[in-house]
């Protein structure tokens, strides 16, 4: 047995030595002509202090920023001939929009109401919900400024940079799940992240008769409403909510790159995705075949009783 083991080991060593010749020939290399490379000069590394300030240490995250949502209330704003007018203590300002070749137009006075967070959540608004109703004056556009500096840190993902103003249908208060009421119109909004201000031109109708000076939004037990609220005639609902993209990037869904391949559906309901990675050519055609792949069914059956540790790339 010892003789057989010795013979087998000798044969393996001889075979390994013979493989060097064909590989070298395929690469057009001459082992006898190879020169020994020159030694690389080395030197001990000198320690030194970093003179630049540590930005991470200076801006260390100590605690969650304070978030202050505006208190629900209603206030009047009298619009001057020029400049903005604040609606009471609300974080909202109104201003006339001057048309080209004409003077200021639009209502002279308007009611502004900030609704509570519960109503905003029921309408799917992650920011604040406003109601603006003209009380004196003709129809026209009004510039609405909303100060969001108090709640700019309410959510992560640089939420404040994606804030925009959206006009919401009045029927959203009564039937928020209806398709025609759940979607609004996104207004052309200017978001100043330094001052924490949203600005947009909002079209307002003509003021109602003097006898009809009800609040923009009020409880209406006579009207069947999901929120127990209804909007008065002439009221414009505005939502300060986050959009898909902002100055810091986009959170929109990206399409799969054409350089990859994928498949989905079928009887098993699985989704697979594969992206091939090119590697440089080497002599002897021994380059590895590399790719990134994902299969949704590879994590089926993972429970607390199984080893669910992910690899270096992730689950799937």
C-alpha cells in the first residue's frame, strides 16, 4: 500500500510539472528568457496628524431634530397691493400675482385654514393640509408661501427637498378613496430648502356673497363624509407633500437596464434577474464566468428556525 501511495503522489507531481509547458506556450512565453524583476524600494511610513477638521465629528448626530407641526387653526389674510401678507400666526403667506401688462388681480382678502394631522393622514398626505377660501374680491391667482422649517425633519430620505404643493379636490374630504378624489394636481412649486419655504401660484375663484362667510372646512353631520368634514363653496384644498424627486435625487422606480436579463410570472410566480460581468481575457481561455443574479424564490421558507444570514451581496 505504501508503494502504491508513493507512486500515485509521484505521478501527480509529474503531471503538475508538465502542465506549465502548454500554458506558457499558449501565452507565447519563454520561461528561460524571463528576467527577475527589480526589487521595489520601500521605506517606513511616518505617522502624522490630520490638519483638516473632521467634518463627521463636527456634524455628529446627537439626537433626533425637533419636529413642530403647525397647530390647526383658521386666520384671515388681507392682501396688500404689493408684498406678502401672513395669515395670523399660521405658517402661510398670501401675495397678489401680477399679470403681464396688467396690475394685481385676484381676491383682496382670504381665509386660510390648517387642518389637523388626522385629516391629513386620512387623505394620504404626509405633510400638512391647507384650505384657502377668498372672502373679498374677484377671481385670480394668488401666490401661496408655506413655511415648513418647523417640520422639515419629520421624515428621512431628504424628505424636505422633495416637498411640493398639490391642489386636492374638495371631494377628498368626503370620499378620499374615490379615484377622481384621491389624485390631485401638482402645482409648479419653488422649494427653497435654505429658508424652508414652498411657493406656488394658486388660482382662486371669486369671493362668495357677504352672507356666506363660513369657514373653509367645517364639520358637516348632514353630509355623509369619511372624515366628518366638508369644504365650503369656493374653497381650494392644498397639500404640502413630498414628490418623487427633489434637488437631492429621485426615489422613482428605475427601469431594468437593457444590459441585464429578467423573467417573471409563470405558474410559480418567481422573479429572476441576471447581470453578466465582463472579465479580461487570459491565456488558455480560463477566465471565470461572473454575474450578479437574483431569484425571489431562493428565500422561500426562511423562518426563525432556519439560518437566514445573508451573503455579502444580500438575500436572493
